[in-house]
C-alpha cells in the first residue's frame, strides 16, 4: 500500500491512495478533553459512480477497531493501515499550525486601513452593541448597503469599488431584511448594491465548515453578524470559553466583520454601558462602539480602538415613512439625553454656542456636571474654544465661545 495523497480542504483534509479506489474526507475537526474528533466520509471510487461506504465520527487519538471492522465488511482494503495513516498525518498537520513569518516591514505593508471609515478596519472585527430597539440591525444593514454599493453616507466613508457583503443572521428573516433594503433604497437611490443573506441556526463555531464554504464560494469581503449572543451559542455567554470559541471561529473566516451585540440591564446611574457576556468578547474585538437611541436619532459612542485613535462620537437621524427610510447626520449635542455621553468639552462648547454667557457654576448646573470638572475643562481649552470675560472684583468670570 502506498502513502496517501493529502489535500487540505476548507474545513479539514482529503485523502486518496494511488493504488486503492478509496477516498476519505475529514471535516468538522474539533478538539476536546476526550480527544480530537472529525466527521469521516469514506467513498469507494471504483467505477463511474462513487459510493459512500461510511459516514461516521472518528476520534483520531483512540482505538478504531469498530470502524475498521465495519469498513472491512463492506469492502476489502487494508483499513487498519489506512485509518492509522490518516490519523497520524491529520494530527501532525493540525499541530503544526501556521508558518512562522518575519515582522520586518516591506514596501507593501501599511497600517490597518478602513473599509468603512470610521467603523470597520480591513480584516478586523468591530462590535456595535446597545440595548434592544436601538436600531443596531437597521444601521448595520445600512452600512452593508454602503459597502455593497461603493458609496459614502453621512459620517461614513467607503471606497468606490463595491465590496461583497454577507449577512449571517440568527434573528430576522430574509423577507424582513428585503423590506428594510427596499425602504433604504427608496431613501437613497444610490444604494444599488445589496448584501447577500444566510439564515443561521447553529452557533458560528458549530457551523464553521459550511460558512467557510459559503464565504469562499461567494468571495465575500465583509460579514455582518446579527447577533453575537446567538452566534456565540446563546448559553453561558458569561464564560470565557464562549467568547474564545466564537472569536477563534470568526478569525478562521479571514473577513472584515461587523458584529451586533447587546447590553445587560444598566445599573442605576451607569453612564457607559457594557457588552453583554464575558469580558473576553470586549477584550478580543479590535473596535467597539456603544449604540443608543432617542426617537429617530441614533448615537454611536467610540468605546475601544486597538488599531488607531478613538474617533469622535457619531450621530444619525433615521427619517422613516411608509415607503422610505432616509439617513442623515445628527448633532448629538442637540439632544439633552444623548449629549450626556459626549466629552464634557463638547457639551460646554455646544452650550456656549447658543449665545449665552455663563459662569462655570451656571454651566455645571445646566449640564448636570461636576463644578471642578467644568472648571478644569474651561481652563484646558481657554483661548482655543472659548474665552473668559473680564470679571468685576468679587464676581466669577463668565465664559463665551470664540
């Protein structure tokens, strides 16, 4: 018996023997405490029509007498040697891992760049999280339309060359999303390109083999995952293993990704909300934005950026009618609730731009901010954003914008 030819497939390995009419494919390979498991499909390729001899789960590390006996009853071949060969070669290849590369920069190397500025970096994950009914899914679909059409939106810049976008959806139906696409296209006729859609039911890590094939066959550049809780398994999200398993599967797809997450019930007085689940979901993502909604206004607050400087917060207005949805830029400083999460100097600047001349105490009372914090901000930006008027003896200075 000859040595087998081994080919790495999207989700495993394919083996064939030059002197035997047998082909064996291993897929869905996963490691656990009890061994390394794979789905094994054994095919007899003698003749014009291949015939499946077995489709079983194989533990690459334990005894294989049962499957060898079953195969021997169906076709004569040196099964013990064949199964041992593929087990050894597969484990050797799996444990070899990725090759070592040099970190010496070349002329072609550059800093991480945006696919959708300032939200999505090429081949990196971004998490957009917020409470329910905060327009996260609608906004993510709008981003997908911009990318697929190669057109820019308010506060959002896209290269003119369209990207292939795939929505992996655990929550909504294709029909519901098509209705939203129709409304967004009616609001902006430039949105001619549309993402593809795949309905998902299994966690990402459990469906990885099929999704890898879909991504490869479709040549998709960007994935939109809705939502994180379902994609990560839905159970025990607060355990680190859920986050690690999800991110390992996501990394294997080699795509830019926009992931929709949720928030736990906020604590009393909590200003900045957190992503629901294990802290590793937040730690392992490269970029994250918190999402809040007031009426038709959506606010995005930059919470994390491992790839560059944090961007200033963004605001969008979604104007909806029975037939169309139009997206425009919104000034968060104009909303008394959404502006609470803006940096203090921006809130002070917006207040003074209304034309009032105010003392530090009046500013603090109006913005419900700490007086010491207001005074520090006023001094830090003195002469840049505003200036104090000359105060009479015994009175506090009043401030006005430049």
